[in-house]
């Protein structure tokens, strides 16, 4: 597993879950789990995940962030 790549195939991530966990926890990296090159999910530091929950879940978090970055 190449921890420098933010896109990680699901099978590789599964086989290297300890490395993935360490990179997220210690280095505060965000990784996207991919299937056939398509991003399917993200692994994020716990404080970011907790903030997403506090604002009402992923859809609410996306709406808030889009306002701040000027995304459509």
C-alpha cells in the first residue's frame, strides 16, 4: 500500500488496514476507497467524522462546506 496516494483500492486497503489506520490517525490523512478506479467511500480522522455527525450528517456537512468554498 502506498500511503502517499489518496486513492486506495478497497482490496489493498483491506489487506493493509493497520497501515491505513495509522496514516489516518497519526498523519491525519484522508483516503478515498476505490472500486475499479471510482471513489466509493472515504476514511477520515475521527474528529472530522464526529463533526459531520454534529452538523446533521454527510448531506448537511456537504451543504455547509459548499457555501464556504463557493462550490455549486
